């Protein structure tokens, strides 16, 4: 279950989206949402990489001091 939402609730939400945005806009909205999710994932992966690199440099520095 996605956030404790059942089938009828999902259908109501989809009906609201179709009524509010129109059937022609849904693919455009989905494409924009997909792009935003991709950018968020890429940014989080970049931050994780920076943190790993920084901790690796600190670890190397501490190993040299021993």
C-alpha cells in the first residue's frame, strides 16, 4: 500500500487530476515530474559522492599522521 491509500482513493485522485488538468496535459505533467525526480536523484547521488570523497580524504589524512 502506498501511504495507506487504497484503490478507490487512487481512482478519485486520478479522476480529480483528469478533471483539473485535462487529459492532454497529463503526459506533459508526468514528463515534468519525471525530470524533477531525475534531477533530485542525481543531486542526492552527487552529495553522497562528495561526502564519501571527503571522508576518504580525512581518513587518508589521519592514517598519514599515525
